[in-house]
């Protein structure tokens, strides 16, 4: 299967964004990266309405720090694929540790699911995209090296399986129901090695910390 991956680097301003006429970047789902290379700050997102979403960002004071953007399109992109690519980018950017992301928490409640050609987008398309980002110096390390880092393996922002997400919600409900009670309560999570307990706990503690903040 061969389909063209479109990656365009633009200045992050209204005039430049309005001039983008490339097929698969306007009326198709896209993934985008807003960034400021000198300040090492980035924002990763996906949208089915490129112009409206990016103009919303231009009106957001928190996004004024960014001066460049990477637009990513593909002939076969659908919203499941762009959600998948967005989540992958966030987790690999965290592991690569070159940019501080403004929106890491948005993947915390995403549920992993299958969709048509998921393996193709996860393997071929994402690998091609990552190499293009390395050429643009937005990414530094290789996918293979990043996958071996504990910060990637145990990222609290990884998509959870349906079973993991259900268990996480049960634990959060348990905490909410018992937090004001005087006696001690215990919730035990059991599972074989490699069943996803550590990723579940990483995501859970990150959410509890968000609630505490």
C-alpha cells in the first residue's frame, strides 16, 4: 500500500495558513504541530476543520508563543487515524524530551480501539512521519531507541485499552466514594506480568494528581 504523506512547514500566522491549498490539508482530517524552536515549546493536535481550529489557536493567548507549524495530511486519513497519530506523537515527543508540550494531558482518557488499516498508520505512516520530523529537527532520537526508554513504556498519556479504562474509572469512583471516610480502604488490582498494570497505574496517578491540582 503506497499513499503519499503530506508534511508542510509554515509560519504560524493567518496569512500563511490561509494560503495553504494542498490537497489533503484543507478538507481532510489533519494532524498539526505548533512550536517555537528557540523556546522548545510545542502543541500537538488533530482536527477535521484545519482553518477553523488553527484560527482558534491564533486567538488563544496560550498559543501566541508559537511561531511555526507543521501540517500533516494523508490521502487515507480519517479521524480515528489522526487521533492515533496525535497520541503517538505526544508519547514519542515526551520520550524524546526535546520539546515541552502544552497539551500532554489530552490523551489521558483516550480509549484505544481498532480501525481500518490501524497497523499501517501505526507502523509505516508514523515511522515515515517521525523521520521527516527528525529532518526538520523537531525530533531527535529514533523510534527504536525511544521505545526502549522507561519514560515511553510507562507514559501516563498512553491510550488505555477498554479493560484498562474501565478499571481506572472503577478505582477513581472507589477513591471518590471513600476519600472522606475515617477508616482505611484498599483496592487491589491483579494481573499477569505484561497485562498493563504499570501503564494503568501511571495513568491513574497522573489523573489523581490533576484532580488534586
